[in-house]
């Protein structure tokens, strides 16, 4: 790359005592297209923190500027040996993405520019329709994960091991890795589910076979390694492979050579290997159920997909994402407040797959052009209405429900009315239709509750009220 590349602006927080050295560094950055500006009170995006020595103020500033590690901050030590004794690691734990020692201004500027431009390229992909259309989410933990997987997929060809609970989206991540792989002559993605491999036929499944290799082999057949030549091989649930088969795969994974079953000729293949598992492979190795030599061949780089309970803030975005898929070609209906509350309060033991199935069930039941209502929620998914059924803290639950309602296009007045209507319905349900007790629970008069019920009936076509 040339020294003059795309112009980029980043903030700079100067805590160093030598303005002359700082000016030389910033001038060198400007020469190669990196303009800096003073860090605002709440700096967002990538930036620099220049410092002399690590002090409580420096740690606090890095922690604040990085927003706990979600924003990319490069800590630049302007004094010699300021990063010695493990200080650099301490800064990374504080929230910095990298720590550099200032030396020659041009060389330091080149190093900074390379990192900043790499991060800019990664974030451009993370924010692209390609990623957003397949791996929805806005939380800090999810964005951090996407940045890591995008970088290793785009800028390397190393084998990747994806770890995560069932339903977190491991195959979607594998497909993203293949899509982002920058090999110019890249071929197809081949998916092999290791849970479906029959031990007696595993050799043919992976290596292929020659004609007559065994009874019933009427013709030659390519296996997964031949089909993946020039592309990507995704071994899903690799932790289910028996030890014998793990041993047989060592050579082809390491050297790219194999023989077909019944053949004598060495075949060559070149593919990117991506594996996934929900198992704890370290524990499996300790128990003797997974080979260490095979593990280190498939796990040059590992990533762990966060469970949905670790990224609950993404539930509203995921609900919108799945609703758009369900209502393709039609406008997505808004959600009544109680339905929005259900989505954010419910537990999802099956992770994102579990949430998707719930959204699909609700969308399938929905009819008409109105909002998604309590009726659309399948009976087995409805809360029992008891006060004890509190899954999330009330403040957090209402905040997440409001976020989801806003994302679904509801305004403040609609949200307020929907919340009030849902509260009345729930109170009547809890009190089994007793208006007096429901009004007392809500802190309003019987007449106020009756007026609201009458208003519902006037809103309903043909006088068919939805309230009980």
C-alpha cells in the first residue's frame, strides 16, 4: 500500500508532557492521511491516548474513552520504557486495544495508521448489509465478537474453531467466514455434519472411494476433502467424531494429502477448515475422548459465540430481524406492549434458534393489518399472570420492551397507550375479571377502569372488544 491512502479522522487525547513530540507524531500521521482532532468529552470511535507514564488518570481516561473496551483506543507511550514490566498488558486489560512505544515519528505513524485502517476496514464490514442481514445484533458483546470473526475471516486463511451452545448460530458464522475469505480463486463451501457420519462409511464420506472399494461401490465417489478443494470445509459438531476417525484425518488436515478408500494414489486438496462444536474440547481431551494433536490442527484460532443470555440487549434487534423475514414484502406490524415485554423477559434455553421459532409462531398466528396482540402468542408461551412470575427486574424489562416498541415504529403516545391497555388486561386477568380488585391493583377507580374498557369496545370493529 502507498503511504497516501484514504483520508481518516480520529480523536487524540494528549496526556503527555512533551507537546513537541506529540506535534511531530501528529504531523507524521497527517502526512499519510490520518488527521487528528482533540478528544471530545465523550469520544466515540477509534482514537489515541498519548501519555508519559501509566497513572491512575491514564487508566481512568483509557477506560472512559474505550467505553469498557468496546471502542478502539491505542495507548501511545511518549517516554522511553514506559511500557516495560508488563504495563502494556495492564493497559489492554484496562480497555486499550493496543499499546505502542513512541520512537521515530514516521515509523510510529506508519504503525498507528496500519492499525487504524485495519479497524476501519473491519468496522465497514461489520456495519455492512451482508453482516446485518445475517447476524443481527447491536450489543457491545456481539459487536466485539463480530469484529474478531470478521478480521480473522477477511485477513487470514487459518483454520478456525467456533465454539458455542446449540442454537447460537455457528453455521451462520461459518458461512460468513467463507463469504469474507479473500482468496481470489475461492470455490465452494462444503458442509459436513459430523453427527450424521456413519462410522462404517466415514472413510468414503471424507476421502471418497474407488469403484469396487467395497460391496455396493458401483462407481468412484468424491468425498468431502475433494469437494472442498479450493474452497472451505465446515465440519459441524466436530466434537462428535470418534477417536479413530480423528487419527485418520490428521494427515489431510495438516498436509492436504489423502487416499480414496480402495485407492493407492495420493490425492491433493487445499481448503480452509472451519469447525464448530458445542462441547468443551479441553475437557474432552482430559477425558481421552478427543485427540490433542487433532485439536491443535483444527484450532489455529478459536472463537466463542456468546449465548443469548449474554447478549439480552440484542433481543429487540433479533425480533425485528426475524419479523422482517416472516413478513417479507409486507410492512411489519407493531407489537402490543405486553408482547414486547414477553420477548424481552422470556428465557431462551435454545438461544437465538429458540427466539426465532417463537417469532415465527407468533407471525404465523397473526392475521390482518393491526398490531401483534396477546392472541398471537401461542398458549404454551403465555405467562400464567401471577405476580411471582418475574423473569427480569422490572426497570430492565420495561426499558427493553420500550426499546423493542420504538424499533417496531411505535411513538411515545402509542407506547403509553399500549402499556396502559396491557396493564389493565393483565390486572383483569390476574383478578379473574373482578373489576373492583383489578382497579384497586392498578390504583384507579372502578369507573376509570370501566371507561377504559368502554373505549376499547368503541375502537373495535363491529363492537367486538378485545378486553375480557
